C-alpha cells in the first residue's frame, strides 16, 4: 500500500484544485443523499443574497423619496418603498429560521446515509491496509465524523456562492456611486482575501504536522485508562515516567498551536488596518461627492450603510473559503479512504468436503517491503489431517495462515483447497472450508451468545450448539454466565472475563463453524502449560471431524499433531511426525531438546527451593 497522505500533499500546502474537487464532491454527495433539502437550502441562500442587495437599493430609493416628501416636491410613493424595504428585512430574518431547519435535516440525512457507507468500506477493504502505519495516519486525519465535514463543506460552498453574489451586488452599488470607491473596495479585498487563504494554508499544514503527535498523546493518555497497562504501571511505578512523556508530547502540540495562533493574529491585525484605511477613504470620498452634488442623499446613505455590509460580505466569503479549505482538506482524506482498493469480488465456486490443502511453490513478501517472507513453499495437508507449524519468530508461520485465509495473495505460486484456488471460492465456500483463531483474536463487548455465534450466525439462536462449542473449548466456567450475559465493561451488567476465557470464547467460535479445517494460530497462548495440555485433550473430539493447522511455540503441543512442518527463513526445512523428526536429529530435535531442557531445569530448581524452604 502506498502512503496516500504523503502522495497527496507532501509539503502540507493548500492545493486549490483539491479544495475545488473536494467542495464539488461535497455538493454532489449532499445532493445525492438529501436532494430536496439541499436544493431548498441552496435556493434559499441565493435568494437571501438577492434580498441583501435589494435592501441597499430599496434604502437608497426610500431615502430619495423621503427627501422629496420633506421638501414637498413629491414622495407620494413613500409608503410603497417603505413597505418593500420592511419586507426585505423580514425576508432576511425568516431566512435564518428556515436555514436552521434545513441544516438539521441535511445533517441527519448525511449521518444516516454516510455512516453505514463508511462502515461498509472498512469491511470491504483489503486486509493489507490494516497492517500499514500510513493507513492509520490516514484514518486519524480523516476525523471521527467525516459526514460532518461533508455537511460543512456543502454549507461553505453554498454560502461562498451566496456571499459572492451579495459582494458583487454591493460592489455594483459602489461603482455606481464612484469608480474609485468601487475600485478601492476591489483593491482592498484582494490582500484581505490572500491573507485569509494563507492563514488556512498555515493552519492546515500545522494540523497535518501535529497528526503523529496527537496520536501519540492519545495513546499515552489512554494507557492510564487501560486495565492491563494500568496494572503494570502500578507494579513497576512507571506513572511518573509516562506522565512526563505525555507532558512532553502535549507541550509540543501546545507550542505548535501557540506559534500558529501568533501568526494568525498578526494576519488579522493587517486585515483590520486595511479595513480602517478603506473606511476612512470611502467616507471622505462619498462626503466630498455629496457636497459637490455628484451623488444624491439616498446613494450617500445607502453606500455609507453598506460599507460595513461590504466588509461583512468580504469576511463571510473569506470565512466560507477558509472553512471550505479546512474541511475539504479533511474530506480529501475521506476521498482517499473511499478510493482505497477493495477485496476483489470472489467467485461463486464451491468446494466439496474431503479435499486437501495445497501450497504449490508459494513465495510472498509484504506490500512495500523487500524481504521475502516465504520462498518457494510447497506442502500438502490431507482432509482430516492435524498438522503443526513450528519455527522461530519470523520464520513465516503466521504468514502462511494469512495467505491460507485469503488475507493476502501470494506473489507467485498457488494455494488450493479441494483443487480450487482459494481466491476463486465464494466467501461462503471459504468460510465452510476454513475457520481461524488468531493470536490477536477479537474480544467483542457484546453478549456471550453473539461472541460465539460469529462463528456461524445462522446458529445464533441454537443454544445447544453454542453451549456445545463452549464445552469443546473447555469453557465450562462460562456456562454459568448465561448466553445472553454482556461481556466487557460497556454494558451496565457486563462482566469482564480473563484473557484465557476470552481465548476459549474465540476457540468456541471456530468450533461452532464446523469448518473442514481449523486454523489455530497460538490458540492457547493465554493458558498455562497444564491448562493447555488439558485443552488439547478436549480438542480431540472437536477435531474429530475436522483437519487442523496449529501454530504453537510450545513444542510439547506440536507433538500431538500427526505431522509437523518446520520452517526456517521462509522455507519448509523438515516435515514428519514428532518421533521421525526427533530421530533425524535436525532443527526440530534441537529446538525440542532446548525447550524441554528449560522445563527440566525449572522443575529441578523449583523442587530444590521447596526442599530448602
């Protein structure tokens, strides 16, 4: 996987093409999920802009009519123009209420539609992304509520169009009063707009730079709330050290924030000075023109009253563009996320029970790396056969499991079950062929029933099958909880079970599936050797109808397999039963003797300690 965040914005600078593309994406997405409300919001915003300009023109006309009325030279239509002016003011007031209602409706529609879509995307993504640090940065930058960013970008796009329309109308009035007053407004607006855009660019670059520090700070802070970490922190008295690390990270974030705030305050000060300079110029120029008889009282009042509206519109346009620049920056990450590769559609092929697993000259290296994890690996596992994979860390055992489960595709070679490539099998067929329990198994804070039933959700209501799977996993103590008891601490009645019990629940899931082969990657890592031995004895009945591929660092467990594959450096270097491998005196025999010797030494030391105490 490429690091998309680096590719998109290597310097952290604002890309105006990206702003436009993300803004248009937000418009398109909002109109797709809430077409009626989006259209009404857009029409209402543009109409409000027309009303704002109409207020200026109506005020000019009203003042001129009132002036004639006072002089006694006319003004019979003063009531009409006054009514129209009041109507324009009322329309602007009503706009705020209607906009709020439409805004709420749009937010609800986007949340309802986009949240499931994002969850679906996670479920369809290739597994490789979840093991990539760049992907984790992308998720962190994408924000927790991307639908809110879509909504904010849509609103900023519409507001920007509406305020631009208002600004053009006000400038038209200003040019009508005086070319130089209008040109001055244009010339003063350009640097003010440039300052705002530069401020957005700086803020976005700062936010991007802070991503890693923020993730680190959240992790460090989370350690104090984590049950397992909290236990060790107390035992090892690491609280002060971890607090210092957290303070250092927080200080880096704070100092970066202070630095950018100082820059932004300076930019705002320059903008305010430009605003004051133009206001003085406009008032002086308008007063001189009125006294010289070049403009009427109505135009004078309308323009003077509109100077503040001019800056308000400039600020609104700049704010909308600033907001757009900010949220589209994050929408860009959402678009990157949605564009990530998904698992290809699997075929509809099925496979009959009784087939064998075949690794046929398989080689593999993880995406983005140069080291070959597996090199030309070939082996067969017959139907119902129990095979153990052993070897040192990094030998390729877990990689074989990931490839077998279809989480990655081999770079070369082929993996088949029953003669059919695993990537041509339908999801249902692969699920019926393989069930896996990984070292990092899921501990779902749901009911015990749901935790087991994930092995076969069609049996979620078959209590006898669920309890049987628990028994096969040697989880008798969990029976007393009841299948509908919540696990974990999220629910009020939740019970927190031990790591070993969570592992038994994960095993129960696999047993419930009744798959033809069970893949057990360190299935008893959370158990002591005695409990492990007892569990393997219980596995006998559960595995009677299934084959098994077991990874275990405890070679005493591996000897229970019918055949053992020994891996070293990404290759299968030995294959045979425990007795055959011990007799050959190869790598397995050396590893077994070293490990069993450690146990003998530990037992002897324990006995000596007991005698002397």
